[in-house]
C-alpha cells in the first residue's frame, strides 16, 4: 500500500514541477515575442490547471498581439469568472 502511495505522490509532484517549468517557459517566450510558442506552453499549463490566472492573462495578451481577438476575449472573460 505504501509503495502505491509513494508512486502517486511522486507522479503528482512531477506534474506540479512540470507545470511550473512550462509556465516559466511560456512567460519567457512571451517576453521574447515568440507568441505562438508562448500560447502553446501556457495552454499546456491551463490544461492541467484551468484557474491559472497568470496563464490566462498572458495567453490572452499573446492572442491580442496576434490579433486573435476572439481567443483573447475568451481568456480575459475566463479571468473574470474564476
């Protein structure tokens, strides 16, 4: 039983670490003006945590800069409803 709990905690911990790294990557790409790549990285984090304010905000900004206004509006509206 303990073996299975340990494996579960290890997997859960990796997911959190991967999310943090992917968030950092998304923000770094946004600042480097690699907007499509930033959107991809932030979308991965949002798929794991759909209430990530930072992810939704920066992905919305990236969509806005790419003139994908419908997608930007969806992300900004999601921020208001969280």
